[in-house]
C-alpha cells in the first residue's frame, strides 16, 4: 500500500500553490506515483467565520512512497506549508497550502500530534473524490471500508468530462474543431479552466453515422494527441485524457501518447479491446449499448425495468472481466443514455444513479444534448446546453462520479454555486 497525501489551497494562485507543493514534496524525498484530478469545494467554515474566508478550495490527492516515518512526514508537510507562506491563525482560515497525511501504508497512528488514517477521510468529499479516482478499492486501515464504499450514498464531487469531437458528422458539434487555430484555442481554455477530463472522439456514433477504419480514425486522432502532449509537457497537474474509441488498435496506439482513460462505447465486447485494457494502466469506461453506431430501431426491451436490465448486464460483464483478469477497480460503468433507450427509459435510469453505483462500480453519465430531450425542448441539439445543465445538477445530487458534457465551463460555474448550498 502506498502513502496518500491530500493537498488543498484557497489563497493566491491555487493551482500554482498545489504545483509548488508537489515539487517540494518530491525534492524532500517523496517519490510521486500518481496525481489525482483536481476538484473544487467550498471552504469548511465555523459559524462565526469572516466573509473573506469563504473562498473555494482546489484539492487533490497524491500517492507515492518515501523512506520516512509518519512523524517525519508530518514535519516535512508542516515545513513546506511554512515555506509557502502559511501562517498560524484561526482554524479554517484561508491558506495557500494545506497538506494532510491521509493514509500511510497500512499503519494506524494515534498520538497527540498525529492521527493516521486522517480522521476526516470518511466525511470529506474533497478527499473521497480524488482518492477514489486513484484507488477506489483502497481499504482504509481501521475503517474496514474501501474508498468506494465510503462514497456510497454521498453527493460526491463530480469530475467534469469535456467532450472534444474531432469528427465532421457528430450530432450536435460536427466539424466544430476542423480549424487548427480554433482547436488550439479550445484546448487552452480546457486547460486554463482546469476541466478534469478531456474525452476525444474521432468517430461519430450517431444514427446512420459512417463507420471508420482504424487508419482513418487514427489519422484524425493522432494530431490532437500530439497537440495535447505539447500543451501539458512538464505539468504535474493536468487533465486526464480519454480516448473515445471502439477500435483496439487505435486505443493501443493512443496508449503510446500517455492517455489515461479508454472510453469504449461497446462495453468491452471485443476480446482484443479487453486485452488492451487489461494490459494498460488506464481507467476504462465500459458503456452499455444496443448498437454502435446507433440503430434507432434497436431498443432496450420494455417488459422489464431498465434498471434491472442494466444491473444484469453489469453483473454478467463483471463475471466475465474477472475471469479474464481485468482490474475491476479501474472500470467505470456508463449506462449508455441515447444508445438504445427510449426517453422514458433514459430518465428512469438517470433518476436511479445511486442504485447503479450500488452494483460496485463508479458511474459515468453522458446525457449532453441528446435526443431523449425532444419531449422537453424544441431546440436543436446544439442549443440544449441549459437543459443538459439542469439534468446535470440532478446527477450531482445523486453522487455521479463523472459527468460527460459538451460545455463543461458552464457546468463548472453552476456546480460551484450549487455546492455552496448542497454540501453544507
């Protein structure tokens, strides 16, 4: 088991402070294995807090190793905090950096100066969400529960997945990024605003979409991966890069560019894709679909509740994945809104996200601008971002782990305000 440290900042250049703290930890002898996505959360405040203290935190978790005792690790953390300008003051006042020792291998420490595991892990979504991305199956010593189990029944902080369709024929944004300058500008915006995941798709899966061969898909995808590589070079804190592809040969080539997530709309049906996923270190999104590209005539049967059918599919897949040696901790389930479900079935599934998570996997919902909204909106798909946003806030209420949308920026802003009410 590794060492897990929680880092937070709500004063000054928050992302810069986190980057500096990670660098200082590394220089002090902490070998960093992984850095989680960064999440924003309201500050924890006492009832009599000054209004100026109400500044949101950016938080993340790093995992790694060090030849330190926990007590020496605490000394290093406090030293870095002081060097970065943290001053002694009232509890929960704003601070440029906060470093918490969350988990230290399998050790349990209880002393006047230090408690490990950190006593706040089970109650802090700004710890649970980034820790769950790194190690959902990690069992917290002394609690007899995994990080994922701690997340059940909570309003977990979602990770926003921004859609980047580099296709000429996607249903709502086809050909939006064919211009290189526009694509570069959009990527810079995604990076500057700290969108946690960028999901790149080079083949449309809309109804009647033209299927691509491996070579044609890679020809579209490779320049974008190269561009992203150049943009994030040298950064410790960077977005997770997801490739939305059903072709194992394309995914295998993308792995050479350091992608973080394999997003397979066919639910790992292809044995070769399962092999690629198993042998990688990536997170893997497995989506339920009735057909790819979408055939509107193929729908989930109506004689059984959609939740029951999707949970049966998950259980069947889970057993097969276990037999083939896939790491279930790295798998994320997508119920496939818009892929063979009626509008009623789509709403039904999205209203029961907690039950879907109860199957034992993290959950991704991709509902953005889709045709199931036809009954509530007369606007064309490209103008359904407000309807998408309304549904997204309902998904936040249910603790969905990853929410995949075309306009992550407005979601990020709306969530910041929503969280100040819902997470109090």
